[in-house]
């Protein structure tokens, strides 16, 4: 039985553990490919070009945006982020499932494209815990943490627009839920 690939879209407030979850997910689920976004944000310590993101300068991003090279793009915390379109559409066409880890603005843009996609929202256990995680991460200033928490509140208020919501209280349990969603979606009769 042949089917087209499924687009899995995961959004979460900054500091919810989404990156760790997505990395563990693609490591443990067969034939699930993570799309690498392009961004104008500078790399954080330990981040690798082409692995975590494709880091590009703003004029280059805007040039690509003008040429319609992104499936979606958004400005997040003053920096541009975009999902390269060509490779993803090719993967979906050949039947591979693709995981996008993008913000709420980007997810809502993809919804408007009416692609066959599954929307998953990761919730932090509480805003207080989210604040703690952002402080412990030590990558953001006090002002940036406040800004991230304000955006987080707005993003959480959009979680009902997603097909699934998972609370990331315990990493392993959240990972189990993500795997279960992927397996169930792959088994849906309408897709084969
Ligand atoms: P960070 O700078 O912390 O890695 O990411 C900031 C936010 O941008 C996160 O919510 C992340 O999911 C989102 N993001 C990363 N890549 C993309 C993308 O290609 N498109 C959109 N819309 N958001 C992205």
C-alpha cells in the first residue's frame, strides 16, 4: 500500500523542551525526517550550521523569501525563520513523513495551505516551570525571558487549534505520546 508522506507540525513555547523531544523522536521513529529551517538568528553555543539550523544573513533570507522558496516563514523574537519548501514537498511526494518544529504563526500559515498535516502542541507543565527552565538555560537576558513568557501565554492560548496537545512534564512520557500519535496517524485508513 502506498501513501503520501504526512507532515507533522510541532509547536511549543520557547523553553518547553521541544528541541530535545523532536531530536529524540526522529532518533526513535523510522522514516521520520526533521526539516532543517533557515534562520537569521546567530547560532547559540553548540549549535551547528546545517544540523540545528541553516544560518543565513538577513539579505539572503529576504532574497529567498521573495523567490517564494519557503513553505512558510515567520519573524520570531526579531529574527526570521523559514521552512525550505522544495525538499519537503519532494519528501512528502515520495511517501516520507516530515517533522516541522515551528512557531504558532508558521503553523497557522501551513493550515491555510490545506496540506495533509497533523498539528501537535507541546505544553509546559506551568508558566512558572517555563520561567524556571528559561532562567536555568542561561541563554537569554531577563528582558528576553519576559518577552518569551509573554509570547508563551499567547501561544498556549492557540493550542486548541492543534489536533493534539501534550504536557511535557516527564520527557519519556511526552515522547511516548508523540510516538503514539505518529503511529496512529500512519495507520489511518484514509491515507493508504
Ligand atoms: P529558537 O531561536 O529558540 O531556536 O526558535 C524560536 C522559535 O522559532 C521556536 O518556536 C521555533 O520552533 C521557531 N522556528 C524554528 N524554525 C522555524 C521555521 O522554520 N518557521 C517558523 N515559523 N518558526 C520556526
